[in-house]
């Protein structure tokens, strides 16, 4: 995952353009993405697909021809969606188009101008402070023209057509945590699931933020009814604790799964309420769709100083943190896939477990007491109304222990699946 972050880091991505295509090409080397392209001007819900932006070169050069700001050194140096510029101007004329972070004078900020024609440069405050008054050559070799919005999909078929969607954004330039770590975790997660036979069908979306999810929803309006659960991945690689932002519903199954998993696993974490600000969960959770889609990050957006700056580089993200995010997602989806509702076939009194060999199977296990208690909880609450997750929550036990107990009881003929599960 960390190697993928490093490889993708130099590319200049935006909400459209060749940087997105190249990113999807690289991801496609690991999972076979289906790439979709939607023409400029296409109505998508209340929006319209914008013009496509591409950039080849940009710089600010002093009177001696030295490039004091050079796009070739960092894709953050140019405000995303800057219109073409070729001019000579004084530093005073140039200043309104320059963006810095005085509080972090060696960092380059990230700025955009997607939907208002403008241009600008982002640079370190130290660089600006070293620029003397005088004339500068200003050049942005970009195009903003009719084109295409590009996104990728990868589907892991399940035993049922009901779907879990996993979404990450591919529209940021050289930002390792807020963009690339999410892409890397999603790619690894999809790779792992492709070797399994999951219960649900898993659909992975690699999309530009906001306009990408809006476009996908507009093009898949009828398909949305099949979505049962979802997770938006972002800021997946910093060293902070995990943060789960609940869906608009707050009680969707994915919300309950993440709450239970994070609590029972002992991982440092925070659960936060839904708000209509953040990543693409706010589109999936808009009132017309109201899908059970939450968002998993480590430190939330804007919650760390390096956010949207050049300090969010591959050294800022950790392989260990990405591995922990990946493991959390894998465990959450395992719970979703195994969460069933059963009916106790011997509901009058406690069935004799010993003569069915169920006590003997626990002999010598370090968790024998927990496993026995899990069986009793499963038998008591398997009335066709309580799922295994309900039982795990009620018993304050790890889901894995409850699911293992249900498997043993089912094999012993003491449980049957409730209708429709």
C-alpha cells in the first residue's frame, strides 16, 4: 500500500483530466477497473459535468529566467483548474494570485477553483519572502475545454445481489493521506475480497470528490435500491486513532457494526455523528437516497496541520496505520457478511449441549468459558427477531465469538436460519 502511495504521489490529479486517468491506469494494474467517462455538459442530478482540465507546465520566473515557482517540482504549486496565463507582471500585480501558509512558512498549500474561472499559484511563504520587487514571467500552460469526467469501478460478485459500496476520491494532487492512502486501502481491500466468496456483492468506486459521487448516483438511480451498506474511505494512513462518522440514519447496520467492532477490538477510536459536511458520504446520505453509508478515517479532514499542504507527503503516512485501517475494514465487512438471524429449534428450556458434543469441543480452549456463554446467549436470543449482531451487543461479547457459537449450534441441528437470511 505504501509503495502505491509513493507511485501515485507525483501525479497531478483534479476532478477531471489525464491525472485521474493515469491514476486509474495504475490502480488497474492491481484490480481490473471498469473505467467510465461522462461528457462535459451532462446533467447529473442538480449539477452538470464540468469542462475537463489538463495542465502541462507552469512557473513564475524572475528577470534572469530562474523559475522561483515551478509546477514540475510539485503539482500543488498551481491552483487546480487554473485557466491559461502567459504574462509579465510586477510582484505587486502577482500577489493577489499567490497563496501561502504564513503559519507554516515552508509548506505549500493546496487550493482549487473548480467552478469559477481563475488562476493562481501556491508556494511556501519562505519563497515569497525571498522574491524581490520587480517583473516576473508568469506562465500556466493549461486547457479547460469540453471533455470527460472519468471514474473507475470494480465489482466483487457475492452470493447475493445486495451490495456494499466502498468509495474513495481520486481528485487530489500530491496529497498522500487525504486521497492516496484511501485509494491504497481500497485497492488492497478489493484485492483481498476478490480471493473470497463474500455474501454481499462489493462495489468499489474510485471517483472525483462530490461531482464524482453525484455523477455515479445520477447514472445509477435505479441501482441504488440494491445498496445495503457502504463506507467512504479517506485520510486512511496518518498515525492518529480511527474515527468513524456515522450515516445520516445513525442506526444503519454499518453504524452498529463499526461501533461494536471498534469498541470490542480495543482500538483507540472515536465515533462521531453525521454532518452534511465532509466527503462523499454526504451525497450517499442526502435525504433522497438516505443510504446506510458511513465514513472511516483516521484523523478526520482538517484535523491535522498537514491537511491540504505539501507536508501531507508519503513520509507523513505510515504503512502500519494503513494496515490497521485495512484490517478494520476487513473485520467490519466480515461481520456484515456473517450477520444472520436464527431460530432456536429447541426453545423450551436449555437444550443438553453435552450429549451433542458441544461441551467436549470446548475442552482445553483458553476461551472455553466465553465460548460456552456465547452458545447460551445465541440459544436464548435466537427467536427469529435478533440478529447475531444484536446478540453480540446485548451480551457485550465479540461478534466472532457469537458467530462461532452460532456455527456450532447450527451444525449440531439446534438452529435454523430465519426466513430470508
